[in-house]
């Protein structure tokens, strides 16, 4: 007598439906969180709150997009918050003082030039991270942790820990429009949101439509195999860290413009929210898997959760606890999805072999 293993009737359909729900978990979480605060928090759906919340989400989403590329490639970037602070201080210095070579005169910059210089600073710090990881073989966690402290220290040194106030710019030098980066709007939508749309579309295009994107996934999935296939692994890692620095520089610009001031402590713990948004959006911490769209939705979940808890008057300490629980739950659900996908794939192979 031969025993034949059979799946319970409807099990394949049930597993397929469950897998579909797990894949859509970020959207489901966003809908549930949004619906909850719409009823529980007063004025949550007001136009003013939606505008403010969208600006908060944009800041986290920028960092999370850069972080997603880094994590997909198998790395981590703990320095993004400090890069935000450093770039904000560089922007404040340029708006207030320009560059003084000590010859009795100074070089002043317009808004576009200030933005380009600040972005170059962010990309340069990202390049340092990339060089530490690729050329000196420093573990990404340690390399970016060290850069976190260096960048934060430089931000503090730039003003001896003080704030650069009144960054309204000077019309004479063409820097009066600096405040529009964070406070301006176009067609009733904040400029920072338009910037997020542009960066998000660019990142999604790179990830899904270009060889560079495929190489990033390949490096994170199997670095050795990617190298043997001819992928320039070091160049890919350099790119993802530089892109992360670029995103952090944009956030530094936006915050200093919104506040019309720059403080060296700006960006503290921002890296944690970026990692949380990426993980919540389905990016695997082991590398090789993740989507830009999912990350942006994850950033919305974190943003809605943060603003909703504030509007409900929840203690900042409890907010931290809740965010931590959300991150843990996201990782647990992600692991469950991977196990279920493996089980479904094995069942499909077994069915084809019969």
C-alpha cells in the first residue's frame, strides 16, 4: 500500500489569498491607521493638518527612498540623520555668510547655487560611506555609525552648537527665494511634495527599468554571484550610499527652509524612521528585495501614525514604544510572508512533478 500526501481541499486557494493579503499589508495598514485617526483624533482630516502631515511624510519618505536602495544592496546607512543636520547647517552658513576667503571680501550665492553646494556636501558624505565600505572593507553598520558622529560633530562645530537664524535670504544676492523650498507651493501642493514625486519616480525608474537597478538587487541577493557575473559591485555600493546622501541633503535643505533657521541637532533619530518606513514597505533587511512604492507607503504609515498620536495627546514616550512595536510587527509579518511564499513554491513544484 502506498500513502499519497494530499493537501486539504481549498488549502492552495487559502494560502494564495493569505499571501495576497501579506503582500498588500502596507496598504492595509495605511488604510486602517488613517481610518482610526479620522475618527479618534479631532481635526485630523482638516485641510491644514493634511498639508502639515504631507510635509512630515515627505521628509521621512526622502530618507526612506535612499535607505531602501542601501538596504536592498545588503547595507545600512545610519548617518542620514546627521547628514541632514550637517547639510542644514551648510545651507544656513551659505545663506547668512556665503564664503569668506579672508581677503576682505566674500562670495555670495543665489538659491540655486546654495542648493547645488548642499547637495554636493550630502553626496560627498555618502561617497565617504561608500569608500569605507568598498575600499577599506569596513562593515556598513560601523562605517555609517562613525560617519554619523563625524557629520554631527561638524554640524555642531560650524556654529559652536548655536542656531543659524533668520534664513530669509538676501534679494541682492538672489537668495531670498530660499524659503520657498520648504514653505512654497505650486497648484496648492507644497513644493516638497513635488520634489518627493520627482525623486520617487526617478528612484522607481532606476529600480525597475534600468540595468543599474537590476544590479542593485543582484548585489543584495548574492554579492559573490553578482561579481562573478560581471557586476561592478563596488560601483553599485558607491552609488547607493551617494544616492542616500543626496536624499538626506534634500531633507536638510527643506527643513532649514521651512523653519527659516538651521540647528545642528536637526535630523537626530531620522535614520530610525527611514529604516522603519523601508521595512514596513517590504524591504528585506537581508538585502535583495524591496520596492520604492512600498517604501513610500510605509513612510505614509509612519507619518500618519506619528501625527495622529500627537493629535490624540499621546505621550512622546508611548509614541516611541508604539513605533517600535510597529517595526517588530512588520519584520514578523515579512518573515511569515517569506515562509508562506517558500511553501507555495514547493507545493507548485510538487504539483508539476506529479
